[in-house]
C-alpha cells in the first residue's frame, strides 16, 4: 500500500491514541496466568498485541475482544495447555521474547515462529538465561526463530542483562514466576519498568534496589496472581510521531490526551525540552501504577543535540523520528551507542539513513549510530517503509515538511503498532 503525503500547513487539534503496545502485551500475558477474569481497556489496536492475544488463545485461554476492550479468563500459573499448532508471533519481538519466559516453564513443548523480519532477530539473549534456569530451547541456526521450547520445572537465577533490554528482563521475570525461590535481574542500564509495575498490580511480590552493578529487581516465585481491571494509557511511542510533526511544522499546536508518561519511557520529552521544544503537561495522574498525562506541543525552533549512553536505550524506539527532526534543528543530531537499532524490525540505522538520503538530507551512517547535520531542507520523494512500522511513520512525518507531494511505499507496515496512524495524521494535518 502506498500513501501520498502533502506538505502540511499546520498540525492542530486534540487527539487520543490507541493503548500502549508495551503495556498491552504485558497485561495480556499476565492476565492469562493470573486467576480469574481480567478486563483491559484501551488495549493496543496494533497487530503485534493481537499476535500476543492469538498466542494466549492458542494456549487454551479464553479471550474476548470488543473494540479496544479485551477480557481474558486467566487460569492461574498452572492453567495453560499445550497448543494444537505452532504459535505465530507475527512481527512481534515482544511476543516471542516475553512469552518464551512463560513457555519455558510449561510441562509441554511449544513451537513459536514469526514473519520474515522476526525470523532474522536474535534470540540468544533469551535462550541463555532460560537455559540457565533449566529450559531446553532449539532455534534456527542456534539463534533465530522459529523456537522449539521444551518447558520444564525451572530453577531461580540471578541474571545480569548483557544488553539493555526490557524484553529480556521481562522474559526472565516471567520465567521466575514459575520457579520456587527468588529470581533476580540486574540491569546495568535501566530499561522500561512496565513489567515490574504490572506484576505488582496483579499481586506479585517484587522488590527493587540499586547495586554497584545496576538496578536489581527481585521476584518471589509462585505468587498468587489475581485478575484485574486495567486501562492502558495512550502509547507515547506512537505519540512521538505527532509530537515531532507539530514541532517541525510552523504554526502547529497539538494536544495528545491520556499518554503514558512512565519516567522510564519519557526521555524523549526531556530531550526535546532541553533542545528548546515548547511542551507542556497540564494534567498528570497515576493509573494502575503508571503515570498518565496530557501533552500540549507547539511548533518550536530547536537547538539539536546528542543521544548516547543510557539515553539511547531510553528512547530507542523514537530514534527514527528523532533523526528526521534532527535534520531540521540548528546544530543537528548525533546518535551513539545505538547498535541495538541494527537488530530491530529492520536495521534502523540503514533504513533511516537510506530514507534521509531520499529526503535530500545528508546523514553519516556509523556502526553504532548516525550523524545528521542541522538546518537541512526536506525534498519531497519516495520513501520505503522496508516493512518497518516506525520507518513508515517517521518518513510520513518528514513528508509533512517537504517541498511537494511525497509517497510512502509499504505504508501498511504502520498497522504493526498503530493502524489508525494514517487517519489520525489526515485529521490533524488537514
Ligand atoms: C519493548 C522493549 C524494547 C523496544 C520494543 C518494546 C518492550 O525492546 O524496542 O519496541 O515492550 O519491552 P528491547 O527490550 O529489546 O530493547
């Protein structure tokens, strides 16, 4: 599918966005192994989170979906049953990596596969800790999906994450739910903590502390998890596209309501504010342990800056759209320590730099990042999503500031996290 995007005169209005992808995955998986009914409001409409629901169903759990409301009849820690067919994780790294923690503890064999992109993404990062806990996992070439997971009775571990990854942290904590005793995960670089918050909401016993090696989360195995009624906030990573659109296009003022502003996710807002962005949060509250607020953003002239170290990990999903913005800032944008971008849905260093070139924007590709000089003009062009949702949306935003009509090829990729992206964009960009 192709989308044609004309330059925008201004980005205006007030919008509410679909539920947070990270939080929706976690709520669905934990609901399945909790006892009793859970009701999730504003569940993500993205294909990824529906892949998780498909897997949960295939494991014998009743799931009802009515629009963005999802009901899951959890059967407790020992309630899953062997699936009749292989599980399909689609494009979703979160589904395969996080669910593997649960599958590794089941008294049956599960095979789980994904699409072409997911079939190229590294799985050793979850296979190692799960093997240490006692699971036997086979992967294509020892590292890629499909996975064959021979579940077993797991033992607890103390695991230090070699890569900053909330998916791996979640996988180990989920596995730890089934092990007798205490499982702990230490993260030298903090990653999003939705799992810790959600597990506490469902009744798990969890403590966190700071050690010389980093933040440590300790979980007591075999907790009693109880079904809950929960609301997923609007997804900040989806909001990021419209925040950048409003910053880029002169005359813009946009309100985004009910956005998840968990401090482990909101580094983008801090960075933009430090660059000179006019961003206000007029309303902030706590819901199911997560901070939620409204964001008001206005067109702003920005200084530019550097993304490196822990900051890179904290806004890894927002880098494609931030790269677009960087080219329009005064001093440009440098991204370092972002080797992880090369193993996302696409190699996002490659795909971003390739599309920036088509936009007439100079950018230097580095092994672990990119350098994008500032004050560059955007030329209309034909951009490719390369099948990656965040690349499709980032370059649709770039096209709003270009000098003519642009085309986004493979625009359907946006549905992986945000099927309403195109209609929302049409509404606020006139
Ligand atoms: C996610 C964690 C991040 C992120 C992904 C969602 C999560 O991946 O890129 O889109 O929900 O935990 P990693 O944990 O692999 O860095």
